[in-house]
C-alpha cells in the first residue's frame, strides 16, 4: 500500500518530527535506570560485596569444571548398580570401566561389562549381558529438549527374552506399569552392533528362537542390519530373517528400508517396506505376502484367530500406525477361490480386535466347507475336495479351538458374488460374524440357491470347558428335484421344500454338537408332483406301481403335501409327524435319525385311496448311514401277507386267497393345512 506522506513536499521532515517524541522517551528512560536502579549501578560500579560474590561464583564454577574433568566415573559404578537393582527388582551390575565425556558438543558415555539379571521368576537367565557399549548425544538439540544420538555402539550383546503363559515378560523393568505401545527410539545416525545374540522363549505359543544380530558400516554386501534366527514353534521349525540398510546418516524424515521373512507352522510371511520415521517402530509401510497350508496356522505366528482353510496365497499393503495394523487391498487365492478385502487389527482396551471385510468374485463351495470343519484333500488333478474327516461320515468332526476365540474380539463380513457349479446349486453366499468376550455370533448365514435360499443364525459360547452352541436355520423354496435324482431323464419328484432346524447343545465340533443336541427338525412340501409309479409304490401297489415302472410310464401324481417334523433329544431325532399325501396314496412315517452315529431308521406305511386288486401291504424302510441310505421293504410283512393268502387258498377257495391282496381304498386326504401349521 503506498505511503500517503510521500506525496507531501517535506515528508522526511514530517517523519523526523514524528519520531522525536519516541526517541526522547527512550533517552529519558535510560537516564532514570542509570540513576535509580541498584542492580544496574552494582554492575557498573561494583562494591566490595558484589566483587566477593562474583569471585565466589566464578570459583565454584571453576571447581565444578575441574572436578568433572578429574572425576573418576568408576566411583559411581556401585551406586548406580545398587540404585538400579533396588528400583527394578533385579540384579544390575556394572563390572567394567565407566567413562563419561561431558565437555564436548557431543557428550558421550562408554561402559564395559554390564549385566542385567532376570526378574525373580527367571533369575537363572540374565536378561542382558553386554561386553561394551558406547553412546553420544548432540548438546545443542539436547538443550532445547530434543534427543539426537550421533552414535550408538554395542559389542557382543546377549539378550534373553522370556514370556510366560500368564503374560509376564522378563524384559519389563516395571511390571506394574508395562509398556503397551510400539518401541520408539530417538534418532540414531550411526548404529553399530557386533556379534549380538538374541534368545526368545514365548511359552504361550511354545516358541523358542535363537538369533544373531549385527549392524555394520560399509558399502559391501555385509553392511547394514541383519538378524538371522532359527528355532521352533509348537515343535516345528521356525526361521526369521530381517535385513536393512547401513545405519549411516540416518535422518528422522528419511524412511529406512527393510525386508523381513518369517517361516513356521507351514506358513511364510514376507514383508518388504520401510520405517517411515526411524527409529519409531510404530510407523511403517510394507508389501506383505503370505502363503501356507491353512490360515488358522497364522495364530501361532501372529496371535490372530483365523478359520481353517485350504492352502492360501495372499498379498497386500501392510501399514502400522502406532497400535493399529491394517492389511488393505490384499488379493490372492484360498484353495480354488479368489479372495480380496481389508483387515484392521488394533487394541480395544486390553483385548486385541480384528475387523475384516472380505469378498470373493468366484467361490468354490468346498473351500468354504473347510471353515465349518471339513478337511481339504487334494485330488490327482490338483483340485481341492472336502471330507468330514472321518470315513463314511457327513458331519465335520474338526474341533473348534475355543481358547483362540477367547483370545480376541472382532467382526467379519464375507460375500461371494458367484459360486462355482456345485451339487447344491448354490449361487451366492453372505456371511457375518461378531466375536466378543469368547462368544461368536454368526449373523447372517445366508446361501442363495438357483431356486430357494437358506439363511439363519448361530451362537457359539466358548467360555466353558466345552463350547455350547445354538443354531436356527430356515430353508425356503428349495427344489425337491435337486435332492431326489431324476430317473430315465424325467424328475422323480418336483416341488419346493420349506424347512427349519433349531438345535442347541454342547460340542467342540459340528459332529459333537449334533450328537448331543436337542431341538426340532422339520421339512414341509406344500405341494408338488411325483412320478405316479413311485406314488403307487408308497403303498407297495404291485398292480399299479410295478407296472408303471416296467412300462416306463412317466405320468405324475399330485403331492397334496408332505410334512416331516422331528423332535431332537440327546442327538436322536424322533418323528413326531411324518406324512406324504399324494393323489393315490396317503403315506405315514415313523422312526428315528441318530445324528451322532449319522444313521437312519425310518419306516413308511402307505394306504391307497382307491380300490386295488393286488397290493402288497409292506412298509418301506430307510436305513443305514446318512451318506448312503438303503431303501427296502419289510420282508416280514410281505411274508405274512403271502402266508395268509396261501392258508386261505388251501382251506377254502383259491379266489378267497386273493382277499389279503385286495385293498378297498379307504384312505382319506390328509388335513394339509393343519399339518403344515403344526410343523415347527
């Protein structure tokens, strides 16, 4: 902005006249201070008292400087060790020389032969044994409150870290106030470690690791940071390799690159990234690749609970921001399915929490079955198929790791937009889960079929010795032709099934849960059609059913309704209502299904609704394992019917012998509405 005074013809004179009052005031103030301020007067014309005080002060300062220059720092080794031992409740000893240089722009300390013992519960192994250590700081930043270390050097450090099952850690110097955040060190320009050794014993996951640590200067292949470890985890081999660049001219605002590889329990994790603010280990970015035989095995390496899966290979961006880890935009394959998503891991209070949002564009349903306890098996063609784990069994028997559910909290959302062709004709999957305080709630559990859907909820309480579960699932509109195979190119039965399974019980696996469960099972077919030949055979109508089968008749009969309602107790489902009402036959069933043994023992008695000349009165039996049920007839009933006919023929008249095989057709239609509403 232009100065308007410059337009005045004598603007310099105007400026000087304006400054005269300010200058006069300053000169007057200075004169008053010289005349009246005693401190100013004492410094300009010090008296004898001031001279003595100044001399004493300078003398004390000189004595302190001389004392520090001539002081034997070794005299403090004992007091320092005694103080530290009392404060941290462990033996701390400085055996070698202690040398401190204060009068420098980079004050330094040099100590030799240091030993830090273990806590009371681990005194047999020292936490730290150190041959030689040297460190220096920059004086100017230190005076302003910033700690910068141009050099940190260790020679032959031996570190022992022990963590117990109950959470005690030997390296915690103050157990009453344990550190919970990431390790944050001040900026170090040069870090040198010679012949370091690290021993780790983590009893909770049965980890034992022995590693060498070196940090060398130079430009050859051996320069930089290198940690190489070998050991065991749960009695299987464990390896750890960490490499970084040389610690020369490290700056706070310059990322420090590293590469780490961890292998154990059938899994391998490789991280290639950088610490964004050296040496703040709470801030880094990396590309993380992981592969292995089962995602559940990662719990042993990371402490994160994951479900059972077939072999996997994933890669994404790993970021740490203090106590928050994120694994974003990862992608890869689990079994024969693709998998993408985001995972966030952090501490909520004193518990670890995991939030996962996952999806598959194309899911192989066998891969999902592994989560439920199925066992993946590779075929000769390289495909993954599922088995229950026990030969000839349908329900998976893989036990749930209840202790892992108690170890953390979390949420999961999973969606599969398409599903590979499968026998059940599943097209889409939507799963949700919430784990909190050892209780896992599954909601929703939804499967969309080509026609129909299955959805429900489940709750698993893992806080007891044996998990206790409740499940409530509903089936809507599932086609019967997907359950009963066709014959001679024509469907045996058609219609839509509605079902519900409501069970609860204790068990560590799905098989154990079913074997001891209680509740109800129901299946309803409101209407449909059945091959007329099979409808007649429900009543063992030899004249009609067998004739139609032998002639290849594909005619159909109406299914007015079918209701199967079972009560479950102790793992045994007992038929409460079992009705199949067709146009020609009304069939009633009875029997049990043993969910523990996975066997059937059912009997169906059919009554024809129309008079039949030749009919064998014999129930149909369904027995054997769930995986391969056997369908037959009650031979004893047929034999009795034939025996009665033979006796009548011998005693009275051959025509009378036909009476046992004649059915007057007195069966009536079932009350379908009442039966369907009564099924729970």
